[in-house]
């Protein structure tokens, strides 16, 4: 489904990690194939992990953990 708003929000980090423009939360629409992509990530200068949540209307929230290596 195209144009569905999807929100990506950092929940916890062990070091600085943000989306472009120093944002903690971003909302983007899905493309024609139903995919949503975050803006580029900006990582601090320390290795660590970060957890973010993805939400969209009508769907259960999903939680993801990423490893950040500057």
C-alpha cells in the first residue's frame, strides 16, 4: 500500500545515534511497493547498540536493535 505513514523512533541507545537533521523520530510514507525507509543514520564515535520502534496505523509496533560501528 502506497503513502502509508510509518514512524521510526529511537527508544534507547548506548551512544549517540540519530536520523539526519539530528532527529530522534521520523515519519515517512511507504513507496509504491509498500516499503518505508528512514533517512540516513548519524552515529556517534563510540561502538554500541541502539533500539528503535517502527509503528504504522493498523499494525503492531515492531522493535529492532542495531549495532553501531562508527
